[in-house]
């Protein structure tokens, strides 16, 4: 289904859209605007999905086991020692 909508574009955007049509990249100014809206929809959906994944990860970590400062330092020191040994340091 197609719905007719009237929009206002600044001169610079209108000129750009017309240039895209003149260069044969799009069949009409409407096609340029439609493509721009599709890109915006995709970007918005991706950001929403990333935010949802981050929230889920944070919630999972909040439920998980936490290391004490000493345990953390011990793990870091162990990892550093392993890397140093790997490079012969």
C-alpha cells in the first residue's frame, strides 16, 4: 500500500535528491526519500537490537558470580604471567 504524504525539504536536501534522480541513481525524488527512510528504519532497528542485547548482558552479569578485589587481581596477575611466559619474558 502506498500513501501520499507531503513533506518539506531544505533546499540543500532537495537539490541532492534531484541530483540523484538526474544521475539515474533513483527513479524519482520519492524513491530517494523512501530509500533514506528505509536506511533510517534499519539503523534504528539495529540500535534497538544492540541496546536490548546490552541490557540482557548486563542483567546476566548482575546475576552472575562476582570476584573479590583480591580474586580479580590474582586472575589478572596469572594472565599477565602466562602472556609474559608465552613471549619469553
